[in-house]
C-alpha cells in the first residue's frame, strides 16, 4: 500500500483508505498491486516490513477497520436510515456484531466468513423485518358540542 491501497487486505479495507485519501481511481489500486507484487520478490523489502513493530501494524489496522465502520455509518446517514425503528436498529446491530465478531457459518463443507455471514444476516433480517404494514388512516375524531 504506499500508493493508495492497504496491502494484504480484502477490498473492504481499501474502501476505508479511499474514504480517507479521496483517491477513487482503480488505476491507483492496479499500480499499487503491481508494485506490491514486484516488492514481494525482494527479500530485503520483506525484512524491512518485518521490522515494523506489531503495535504499529495493530494501530494502523484499528484506523483502517474504524474507517470501514464509519464509511458504513455515513451511508446510513446519507440515506436517512431511521434507526428509531426497531427493525432497522436490529438489522444494524446484528450485522455489525456478525461482521466485527467474524462469525463463521459452516454448512457441510462450505464455510462463510464473517463478512459473508453479516451480509447474509442483513439480507435475511431485511426480508423478515422490513415488511410494510398497510397504511390505515387514523379514525376521524368527531367533536360533539355540549
């Protein structure tokens, strides 16, 4: 990642990097990938990376994963998701816990990781909890004069 994307990560982390750097060009990420692949053949560069303390890597990871969460929250705010509705609140809460907790779902020989489980959970909960009730107009109030 020195050119815009965080190395050795999935695409979600790169979304956080794009949010901070405001660089959205896929060409930058392709260039970063090519540079990362070339540097992967250099044992000296690998040794240099290995000298970075675990606390620094951990701190960078906290920032990147926090950016992912904030980017998701910004999407909710921009789309005016009403978190005062219990259904929406439950969907957000369950999805965040499944994704952040890296819950794996295993069915037979197939395992779905935390992000996949969170996505599946969000789709399922959305289908179950977002059924719209038929709008029934409130009863008319008749004022009687005494």
